[in-house]
């Protein structure tokens, strides 16, 4: 604030200084917003949309809701339970110590988690990241191959040619004599993939035959001289 005409009038200056000391500054005092000279005092006008408030004559910072706290030490943040945040010498992130670590460079993954070290094992376009006891690289397969689940492999998967999984025109083992009804396949077929042909005619599952493991059992034993062929996926 500025005192008008006081510099040129020492008596006026002393009078206003006395009024200021006694809280009775009047008349010739010019102030700028948000201050206001009411004639008896200088007051601070607070914007209702601002972040300050008058609390019983004391100026303080507003808090928006219960997420903000205020006490003698200052303004704080009230953290929601299970929010993943913590306050310990500053606002920080709660870490799962089994897989995450925090350093000056930022978050890192540890103890079996997927991080730069694990991704670094991928060296070729099409490589896959799999897991056995540790993360491991599954090299990309050859062109026109497919990925199959295979529990005998360390990573649980393997590349293979699709045609390797399909069997066509297999002649099942068994005597075709009109008496024997059970015949054996060379592999255990994937359920729902079996097609049985008797002398060129496609047979109907359940109505004409059943499959259990590697055994195909006909409802009626095929007559002698019948040609049996089986398609399936193994």
C-alpha cells in the first residue's frame, strides 16, 4: 500500500503513523485489491472460489475433503487404505517386495518378475518368452509351423508342423472277420477328431462305433473283407 501526499507533509506523515500504530488508519490511505480501506481498518477480501478462508479471524488454507488433513505441522494427505501409496519422508509407492524394487532410476522388477534382463533373452523376431522354473526363451519356429502345448518340454510348448498332428487313412490293428469288433489305433486321438470309414462309408459316432483311448469298438463287427480306415488328430 502507498501513503498519499505523506512524503511532502511531515505532519500528515506523523499523524498517519500514529493512526497506523493505534489501528485507526483512515481517509487518505490508498490500497490495492484484495486489500480494502473501510475507513476504520484495512481488510483483506477473500475470493469465495479461492483456496483461503477466514477461520475466527485467522487466515488459513482450505482443505477440499477428507483426503486432505490440516494440523499444527501443516497440510497433509490422508491416504486411502490399499491405495498403493504411502507417506514416508514424502509421498511414495508401496511395493510388493517379492517382485518390485524402487531405486533412484525408478521401479524395477526382481525375484522372477519380468524385467529388462528377462526380455533381453529374446534375440530374434518371433521369439517367445515362456516360464519353467525361470523365464526362458522359446526360439521362433520355422515357417508354416504352429505352437503346441507339450508338457514334456521344459517350457511347456513346442513348435511343430500341423500335418504331424493329423493321421489320415490309418488301418487299425485287428482281425476283420465278422466276429471281432475292437480295433486298435497307433495313437490316442484327440477327442472329437476321429472319423471312421468302413469300405468307403463314413461311420456315425456312437451309432456305429465308440472310441476309448486307442480302441475303436464297432457296434456291429465288420464283415470279413471290409476295409477299415481312420482319420484323427493326435
